[in-house]
């Protein structure tokens, strides 16, 4: 059968598994367990790992349609390299390559942060962040929610407000957030940080706080996202979540920036009376 591309050696192995037994099955299992190592090591290494003879490895290779183990190994290495590169691009992004220098990595990440901060300066609504600061400074109780990637800036804001003497609690889990929101009243404030704006837990947290009359605030990178419809005050940071780590990293600067501005405005309103020494 003629195809546009060579078949995947790993898929050929998976398809052949039901027909294999004994030493050949052990060889196949070694390759499928760690194809990266199988594609870079010798036939004797693979035979040793499978507790068999090199001739068994050769016979398995030819049964799959390869001229011998060298051709089979080359196909495995090529397949593993493609999968590794695809995984890198999917998780990290394409701005940084696996072999880039530390200097290049630093420049790329610094550039991302610079653009995120510039975007925050252009998009943060001063009147809204002042309104949020007024409510937090006078609040009888403040509840903050942030999970996964949104947890670091939420935890930072929690720590800073606590240092000012603000009665504040931080939540990462759904149940704790719901309970915390239920303890608020009309003098309380609920703050959710949701970069992508699609957190069901954040939405439930804000809605529960609203039921008890609290002021609800969300810090997000996506205006008009579902979580914004559950908040009284929407602080748009100017940087969304992104699809890769480098894109998400860019928004971390804007999250921290908006949280820092909010904290500083609260400090001004409370007379900068820190509860703890520096």
C-alpha cells in the first residue's frame, strides 16, 4: 500500500502486540516503554534490556517491514524526535527552542513581561481599581480565590493585604471558596483571579458572595468572559491566558502588577499601617 508518509514504527509495534509472545514481546515492550532510549542505543543494549539475543531484535525489526535493526532504530529515533518537538511546542511554545541559549531565553521572557506590563498600563481602568481599593480598605472581611496558575498572584495579594491588617482569607479549593464566600456580608469583598475568565469555581465563589451582599471583584485577562458576568468590578489586566507556557508567563506580570497596584491603593487608604515589620 502506498501512503503519503512512512508508517509510525511505534504504531506498527502496538498493532503487532497481540501477535507477539516471548522474547519478541519483551523487545516490543521495552521499545514502547522508552522509545527515546530505544532510538539512541545499540541492538545489544535493547536485547539486554529485553533479556534476549540481538538476533531476536533483528527478526522483530524485519517482521515489521524494516531492512534490519538499524533502519528500525532510525525510524524510532525520528518518530521520538517529532513527538518530543511537538510536545515542546504544545507546552512551551515556539518562541523558545530546546537548544536556545540562556541569554536568548532571558531576552524572550523579559520581552514577554515588558509587553504584558505595557498592555496592563493601557488597559487597567483607574476608576475601577480605585473603587475596588475603597471597598477592600473598608471591608470587614475579604475572601480571595485563585487556583492553579492563578494561585500565585492571589496568594501574593492575600499576603500583602494581611500585612496591612486587612481581615483576609485565601482559598484554592472549591469547597473552601464556597464556605468563605458564604461568610461575607454587605461589608465584605470577594476577589477572584481568573486569567482565562472561564473558571466555574471562581464563578460559583463570586455568585455565592453576591447572594450575601458582598462586593465582588475579578482580576482577569479576558474581558467579557463568563466570570466577568458574576462580578461587580472587573479589573482587566490586558493579557489573556494564552495556549502555551510562554504566553501564560507573559500574563503573570500583568496579574502581579494589577494586584500590586490594588494593594498599594489599599495601603494608602489605610494609612500604610502595616501589621507586621518589614
